[in-house]
């Protein structure tokens, strides 16, 4: 299972890549395997400011729909529009082309509450 050491993680199986005050967010390799074939990603919160743990969208797989929870408070500044026509990129490249949103972080102290790769591995029993 792929759990890159340079990323941060949440208990809700999102990954976070931080570059200054912008966070790129997606779902982990573990999450996409649990969901199965992803057929649709919906994010209707573009240009909205949300609090940490608020729902920013949904991911739909063949058998289920799951909410996506924002790992850090901030404004959703970008949505990966490639996912509208190619949602399977979340399955094939969850940490690359399958990213979901970019967030302008409003409270960088929240980063400390995210899991590192070792803590995430413990969480999922990897």
C-alpha cells in the first residue's frame, strides 16, 4: 500500500500536501481501494470558506457514496476539473492526478493535528 512519507493524513482517509499556505487534498490509496471503482467526484464548495471537518464534496463509487471532509479550515480555491471526465484517476493515481481540491489555509496551527505517515499506517493497520 502506498503511503508517501512527505504527506499528512486524516482519520477520514484524506491526504494533505502543504505548500506554504495552500493545501492540496485527496483521498488515500487505502480509501480508494476500500471504495472500489470511483465513478463520480462532486465538489460544489469552490470559492467557499469552510471549517476543518466540514463536508466539501462527495465521492461516488459503484456501490457507495462517501462524504469528503476538509482536513484544514480555509477557502476552496481550486477543484481538479480533470475528475469531472476522468474520476477513475482517483483510483489509478490518488496522490498525483487524482487530487481533489486546493485550499488556502486559514489556520496553519491545524496542520499539527494531522497524522504523519507512520501514524496513518498504524490507523489502518498497515
